[in-house]
């Protein structure tokens, strides 16, 4: 009876630690998944030298023209170069539910953008028409922020006095674009009174040609900053490293606490079964098998607890969150994700805790003096 | 009383291994509690300071990303011709910054030289520092944790690359490391110097990111919060005015909502501590079942037994809690850890208040963990308890 309660309490401790581990890491995994899928290996992104994000980059039309000569740029089916100049601005839109304002990115694009970013697909309504105050909204943005459904009107523009109609919703494979609003570049440029553009995305023919193209743009001919989209989004996700680091420290401390809780329970288990152990030894069970039995007992508790904790964390998985990137100053919507990697980490943690907690008790169990233990009973 | 305490201690020492393990299993979650609450506390102290400073933040109505004309400064100041109600109007721009070849981002604000000292009195700059700030166009006041992190001292010359166009390097002279500032990481430099850098590359310079208004009283603050927006309502750039706390809170809640998430984490760790301590107490109770019954048979009252079980748990958890609370306190205030240049460590301030809170919570953990065994001890029926013994 006492051992049932004690095992149960230890079980709860370990499952809570696993739960915390999985939830903390799922934040980082969600953000990374959203950013990682944003980059295409054959796409390169050009920013002003020194800029760290599209939102702080300013390119003049002249600089864009210099890029047309870039070697290796792919052609569209109609023979046009797959170069997409894009303008990034932002607006404040209230979140659904809390109503707190969020900085949402608006991207002004030309029709070419849909070929350079083929993952962007309109899933409801239709695409915007250039020259008309119309916009399409990413799926994540339309779910997270209020008033962004097909047919709703949204006030944009530098003075917030231009009423755009949302005419469609797009998906982009769960990537960062889905947190944005897209409209025609010229329309956006006039609404926001911008003569410049922010960035240029281009599709290169093959991954092998990418380094040559990067060198060309970074070199004296263009003198701008080019990186692969993968690199750009990788850098944006550097924030997640901090979360992982912080989580690791917290989990490490909690893990040690769990080891002590397990050790406590296992010591008690050994104490209360000295007679039983002595009996088993008399019957011929080896020291090793006695020790192993206690180790397995601890592992079983911890692994069951791990399963329970992971199951609990699945309840959080898929929760929609968003965060303000400190590089772009726009919010990025993401979903908490309990990935196989996280599950594996959790299992490793549980096995480690179970093993470390059981080492001393199991050793003690294997050393129980037979005669004394039998006599005392 | 002394005798009783001695008895409790003796009881704990009867199974030193178990007591030690429990101490650790309680102490470590308490440590996490202390660390996470220190972060939350830091944010709250920061916000509370924002409130007491009676400052308003004026941003462009549509988005903070849109700048305001620098001329708004004079127009706002003119709303109070007597200068009795508006003490200072300080234009500010975020320029971020980093140093060559180092990916670590900095947070730097360019501010109006003449308004800064009166708008931010909590910096408590010395007269020498004030003089240096007014005299030197390239003066920079570093956040103290930033200064420690990069090993910069007063008198150093440093070169930062701003995070905004034209990204031209800016040389600064460190004149202070702002020991009294509430925000330990932000750096402050002259807006005029930033304007100059922008003008050199042909970027528009007559703009500011936002304006901070230092008011004389709470009433003035409430008045101008509305009055400023009304005044600019028909300008091409309408404004949004809010108090500093609300302004700052927008950033904090958008970035992971750290205070809320860490509070949840703290609650979880306290729960873990209760489970761990409860485990030990139930084991102790079980071991001493017959002993307690014997004591009762000898005439010790229910209260004595109840308080004995409770007292033991309380003592154990307080011991664990004390270790868990004061190790980080020591580590973050007196140990060599202070010299590590990791921003997380540098920015964290573990205060006595949080440690005492943690101790109080440990006591609570002790009481809750022993609740069930203590009630059982209270209800203990001597006859059944003794009969069950073999």
C-alpha cells in the first residue's frame, strides 16, 4: 500500500518533468518548423548590405536593375526571369480573443512572386488584382488576427486610411508567409508612400549554381547582400537557440530533482523488501538479477511516466501561438509541435532519471546480507 | 519547545539518506522557482518603474514602425506654454546595433541630448556624467549588463554598427554604465549624432521613432494622454499616446509573454516539490506507524502527534527550500558567476524578496505534503494500529 502511493507520487513527478520538457521544447520546434519550411534551397534573398531582416532593408530601383544580370537565374515557363522584388511593411491588427495589437507584416509582390514561391497557393477566394485595393491573407494570420476573413475590409496604409478588401486566403506549407498579408506591390507602395523596395527573392536554376549567383550579387557588380533563403530563415530562428538553452538548464535542474525523488522511492522499496530479497537470494537468484530487477522497476515507473507526460504534452501540441521576432519586428504565428525528436529526448531523460535514481538502491538490494535480513524478520 | 525541535531533528536524522534526498528533491524545484520568479520580478520592477516615472509614449497611430516628424517635439512642448505640466519631451529612435564580427544584437536608443536627463531622472547621472553627456556628441550611456557582457568601461571608445539603414559604423565614447537604470541592457546615445549619420548617406533625418513625454503629475499625464492625440488628429501623422507601462507591456507580451509562461512553470515546479516531499512524509509515517500508536497509547495527545508529523515535514522542506533559495541568491550576487558574460546571467537579479517568498512557499509545501499523514496521525486508532503489527 505504501509502495503504491510512493510509486504513484514518483510517477507524477517524472511525468510532470517530462511534460515540462516536451512543452518547452515544442515552442522552439514550432518556431523552427515554421521558419525552416520558409526557405527553398534554390531561392536566394537579396537585402541591403548590413540589413538583418527584410523589414529594415531598403533597395533602390537602380539596385534592383543591377541584379537582372545575375548568372544562373531560372526562367519561368513564359521565359521571364524568376526575380521577385518585394516590399515589406507592417500594420497593427488586433489578435482574436485578447484583442491585443500585433505587428503584422504586409508583403507587396508582383505576379512573379507566386512562381518564385510556388508553395504559396490560394485556398479560398481569389488572388488580388493589381491596382485595386485588394489583398490576400495567410492562413495563420486569418486564424490568429481578427477581421481577416474573405470579404472583410481592413484598413491599411501609412495613415491607415486605405480600405483593402480581403479577397482570398492562401496557404504556404505552414511557413512564415502564412503569417502575412500579401497585396500588389505597386498598390502597397502608393498606400505606404514608399519609393523603395525591401528585398528581392530569386529562383536559381540549380542548387549547384547558387554559390556563383551569391558571389555575383555580393561582389562588385551589384554590391548587395545575398544569402540563400534557408540561411536567412535559419538566422531568424536563432532566437529559438535561447529558448532551447534556457529550457535545457531548467530541465536539467528539474531532472536532478526527479532523480532524487526516484532514488527515495527505490530506497524505500528496497528497505521494505529486505526479507523478500533475502528469500530470493536463498532460492538461488543472483545478486545481479536482484539488482537488475530493481533497476527495471525504476525504469518501468519512469517510462510509464514518460508516456503519460508525453501524452499530456500532446494536448498542447498544435496550440497556435505567435511571437514578435526581434529581427523583423513582425509577429510570426506558429504551432507548438511535439516532434519525434522531442519524444526521443523525453525517453532518454526518463531512462537517465530511472537509471540514476535506481543505481544506489539496486546496488544496496544486491548486497542485502541474507542471514541478517531473514533473522530480523 | 527546544526539546521538541530536538526530537524533530533526531527524527529526520533517523533516515539521513531519505531526508537528504527529499531536501534535494524540494530544493531543486525551489531553485527553479527562484530563478523564474526573478525574471518575472525583473520585468515587473521594470514596468512598475515605468508607471512611477509619469512618462507618456507617443507613437505614430498606425504602427510604431512608422516614424514621426521630429518637429512634433516642439509642438507637444507648446501644448504647455508654462512648462509646468510637461517637464520634458524626448524624441527617441531605436537603432539596435552590433559590433563588427559579433552576432550578438545590442539594443541602443538614440535620444534627444537636452531632454534626456530631465526625462529619465532615475538614471541618477553624476554631475561629471551629465557634463560629459552634454559636451560630447558621441557620448553613449551603456546598460550595465551590456557593459559587463562586452567588457566595456567608462572612457572606452567603441564602434557600433546600427541595425537600420545606412548601417554606417558609429564611434561612441562610453561616459557611464548606468548603474541605477531600471533596464540593464539598453544603451543610450545622442539623436543628433544618428541624424548626422543618416544625412551623410542621404536618408531622411528629420524624423524620430517615438517620443517620451515626462509629466509633472498623474493628472497631467491623464490629461495629455488624450490632449496630444486630439491635437494631432488631423495631421498627416496622427499619434497614439499611452503611458510608458502600456507601451512596454506591448513588447513584453508579444515576445513569448515571458512573465505569464514563467509563472506557469513556477507553479508546476512547486507542484513537483509537493509531490516529492509528500512521498517522503507518507513513507516516514508508514515506517513509524506503530511508534505513533505507542506514543498515543502512552498519553500523548492528538495535537502532539499531528504537530510532530507536520513539524517534521515543515523542517525538512524549510531546509531544502533554504538551500534552493539561497544558493542562487549567493550565486547571482556574490559568486564568480557574476563575471560570466552570458546575457541571461548578467540580466538576472535575484533579490532577497524573491528568496523569502520561496522560503514561505517551501513552508507551504511542507504543510501540504504532510497534510494527509498528519490527519491520519490525528485520527490514529491505537487499537487497530497496534493490532496490525506482527
